C-alpha cells in the first residue's frame, strides 16, 4: 500500500448507532413497570473503515441502509452508541473541548437538499460567514469572497445580500459548498450532493466538487445510491446493507467485478443506455429486513439468490479479505459473505457446528460481539 | 492553525495579506438588511384597506393616550359638582353635543365625573394593559417555546407540563385570587393576563422549534460547531419571529377585552380610569334603565374599535407569515 498509517485521517472503528424506538418518560416508565427491554432501530451496526488524506470514499446502498446515519456520525451530528471515530489518531470520544473545536473546524458536511440546508432568513454572506464567526476567524469578508468565488458564484459581491429564495437550486448548493469550504476543512461528508438538483445542473456542481477534492487535497465521503456518480467521483467504495458494510474496495474493482450477491444485484440494477446489451438480470425478491428485530446470521440471507444454507443463518459474515477472489488489487477488497474463503483464517462453519454459538449470533449477541471484537 | 499550513493548496493561503479595509461594516449592513425586511413587511401589511384603517384607528388611540392631559377637559376622577349640602346624589348632565345645556362634551356620570375625560384617560389604561401584556406574552412564550422545542427531552417535558397546568387555570378565579392576595390594581390584572396568555404562544412556538431543529440548516450550524444559544438566537428565533409578532398582536386585543371584563365585574382598580371601570360604574348606577346611554356607549365603542383593529392587524400579519392565506 502506498499510504502509510500516518495518512489515515479518519478511522471509524465498529461504529454503532442505535435509536430507541419509544422515547419519552411515559415509555420509560412503562418499561420500568413491565421490566421489558427497550426496542432499538439498528441504523448503523458495527461499521469500520478509514478515510485517508486526500482520498474520496463512496458509501452506497439503498434507502434506509444507514449510510446517511453513518455520514452524520462522521461529523458528530449523532453521538455513536458504540464504537469510536479517530481523527488524526485522536479518539473523538476522548478529546477535550479544544480538540472538539478543532475537529468541528476541519469536518464539514454538504446536505442533500439545498432548499432546506440554507436558513431562509439569512443572506448568502451571513450563511457563509457564520462558521467563521463561530470559530472567531478574522478576515471574514476576504474569506467569504474567496469561498464564493471558488464555488463559481461570480461576482461574489452580487450574491452577498441575496436570500436563498432568490437563488436557483444549483446556486444554493454552491452556497452550501462555499459554507463548507470557508473554514478550510480537512474532510467533507457529502450526502447525496446532487440528487435534488436538475440533471442539467448536476454536471456543474459535480465538476466543482471534483475540483474541490483535487485542489484542496480534501478527503471526501460521498453518500449516494447513484453508483454511476460514485464510480465517477470515488477512489474507494463501500456498499452498505442494513447498517453493515457488505463489500469494500477500490471503486473500479467493486463496480466491474462485484463479489457480494447484494453488490451484484445493486450494480445490475443500474440502467445501461444500450437496448441490445445482453445481461443477466438479478432481481432481488422481498423487502429489506427488520432493523429493529435484526435477523440472525447474514442480514441479506432472505433475499440472497446464492443462499447456501445453515451457515448463512447461523454465522454473521465478518467483513474480511477473501483468498479465492482472483484479480488485481484484490488484497484491498473486503467482502462480508460466506461464499468466499477467508484469507484471515476465519472459519464460519465452526461457529455454526459449535455448541450454542449460533443462537448468540442473533440480535441479543450484538453487544457481546462488539466488545469481543475490541 | 497547524491544519492550514499542512494543506498547501488552500485557497486561503494569501488571504491574510489582504487589508482589513475591505471588511464590511457589520452594523451598517445589519441595520440595512433589517430596514429592507421591515419595509417589505410594511408594504405587504398596508396593502389591504382594512389593515390600513385599523392602523389609523390604533394610531389615533395612541396619540390620544400620549396627549391625554392636553385633550381631556377635566381631571377624570374629579367631581364636577356637588349638591349644596355635600351629599352626593345620582344625577347626570346631558352631553353638550346632543344639545344638553352644559360644558361637558359627553356629559357626566352619576358621580359627577366628566365622561369625555374619563374616556380619554381610559385609552391610557387600555393601551398600557394591551401593550405590556402583549410584549410579555410574546416574549415569555417565544423563549419557553424555543427552549422546550430545541432541547426536547426532559426540558421539554417539564416546560410543557407547566403549560398544561396553566391551561387548567380559569381566568376569573385566577384574577380573584391575585386581587385578593395583592389588592386591586391594574398591574395585577396585567399579571394575570400574562400568566394565562403565554401558554398558547409557547405551545405554537415549541411546535415550530421542534420542526425547525431537524432542518438541515440547523444541522449545518451544528456541524460548524455552533453553540445551542447561537442556534436558538440566529437560526430558530428569526424563523419564528413573525409568528410571535402575530401572537403578540392578538394578545393586545385579548388583554384589553380581559381587562374590560374583569373591571366590569368589579375586580378592577378603583383608582384608575379604564373603559371597563366606566362600564361597571354605569351598570352600578343603572344608567341603562335611566336612558343615560351616553355613559356606557362611548367606552363600549372604544373597546370594540381597538379590539377589532388589533385583530385585523393580526389577521393582516398572518397573511405575511402564512402566504397560503393570501
């Protein structure tokens, strides 16, 4: 690997975010009376990956798979319920106030809907200048002007006093990008940055995002369900399903030679503008599983076209390197599926045949497993 | 900033060299933007004839209240005449505008007070009650609503249970208890009105804050590291301000009506002249039975005019806050 350990900007270790289903004091009162355990939505359930300096990572998956929750946890909009995020080798759960302020200054987010992500009662200037005021950075006007110019809102002065409702969708997203850039961040989470824009405007905003990555040396985490966009923008790709990463690797390898059955189905669903192209259609049956009462074993087993029996029911497939996938750069790819042989010596069949471990692999065993992994 | 030096390609690398003369004057800018917003709202508000007329009426009352000592022909609580033996008798003078043979424009009450002067000074009480109650109703309600809605959880629960409790408090018993404890005065009525009115504002503002805090622009501010107070004051408050103005303008009308009602049943301040106490006195001396309608019609008309104007202005403002009504 050409990157050393020092180049890792952000390391996500076993990140978990569970949301309690019934909140409020009546629910908790009832629970304490009945003695029942509260239900949790397992939005993100043990996700590990790292983002290197200057790298673009794509998070893909269908709606509800936890990719947005992961992105929001990355910029600390959610407090994770388990696992941790390290920034510059400092654990975010342990940093002091100054460390947190430094992280806030270096981690920014671009939201999906530019109509919602700008305060309707704030002018463009105030919106972009706000992060500077929060962090008490001087040369406000010059920085705002630079950021707007970089976002190709020219001439910048003309936009200062405009309100969001006076701007088009594309211009708003550019303002949002300028706001994210004005603090000179190290990494940005872009949550479906162009999905709400007109198709004609997407190319322009995408070009801007690309320029931002190249010229700033920014690390960007793109969250999208649009695989063709991610293929265009990202160095590496992680596919998520029901709160877990099922496949991770260099973008071109994952797209051209998908290994996990879910990735294969996902890539198969991307339309190809060629009527005569002959390809085998893999259509997924059924619905996404229950994220409250998580199924045991592999979470994809009920919809999986390659279901191979007890091992899928009993053992949770860990995300690991596989020894029997042929091709270049395969050592960088990790897959969570029992179809392939582990390169790390993990034997899922032992788990199923062994006594009682299979039962533990269900929802109740999650906490123990997480602590065992540490 | 160590981070910045490491990233050599930053677009801000030479930004420090720029002179600060380009820095925009913050105050100048803020006042200019406020002026623009206010002008825009004013334009929308005065677009409608009913709102224009209502504003004219309110302005008139305000002028009367300010210049009351110059407009009133006599002190409002000074008897204009007494019987020779000093015993007060129920006798009123007919108004001069109806051809009555006297110097009193609207006649006098049975106690010998000049009705016109009472009416003029009553404007002061009405506007005082209305404005103070409105400011506090909107202010307390907005603050409580924003805090409850933004923080949620236990804070929200606690504040909303207080609001629930206040919703269970009826108007008259509350006023009676306050008057019994603190003695009859205009301020106790204002206090009671405030205590009983901020609950509705708090509820509505809380519901707004609940939805606003989930909006991505609030999340963006959180990502940038904004403090809770920063988000409440810069992002939530400006977005609920039109709504609190709306509730404030309705509160004016309600407070005036409440004061009149409370005074009418005799819980008002006997040392202050208000339209409500005028009505109460006219009832006590059976003005209606004796046909002395000039005693109770003027204060009734004034209350009606001011309250209707308040509601119409509120209604006009509602159209600004909720464009769907237009």
